[in-house]
């Protein structure tokens, strides 16, 4: 669980390592993705106890890991959706992936 929590943070905060490059490449402030990640994280924290009580920890953690994998896939680019080599995915894909990763993280941290 600790490794999944680390991976989710790394996925989110990797964009702010070089914010000027991110701004040049995407045309958006890197802090916007951090805000989106944290907002989706807070929403998920409020839902965690109810979802975990209803589904059980095994299903919740497995589902969250799958959701995070999907988010990472969206953020890294899906070659068969956007067929381009060495091109970042569009900003919409980045946002969707960030939301998925942000929603998944509390299920690793709160467990």
C-alpha cells in the first residue's frame, strides 16, 4: 500500500518538477494539475469509509489500484488513441488521469 501511495504522489507531482517546461509544452500552469489532484483526493477521502465499509478492503484496494493504473495510462498517453511517438497526451487526458489518480490515492493512504 505504501508503494501505491508513493506512486500516486509521484504521478501527480512529477509535473511540477520543471514547471516552465510544462507551461511551454501544455500551455497550462502545472499548479492546476496539483489543485485538481488535491480536490479529487479530498472528495475521495470523504467517500472512503462508506465505500470501504460497503465493499471491503480487498475490493476497494484492488479497484483503486486499477483506477490509478488507468489514470497513469491516461497521463502517459495511449498510443492507439493518440498515435504519436514522443508526444505528450492532450491536456484533457492529463486532467482525466489526474482525477483518477487523485480519487484512488486515499484508498492506499487511509487503509
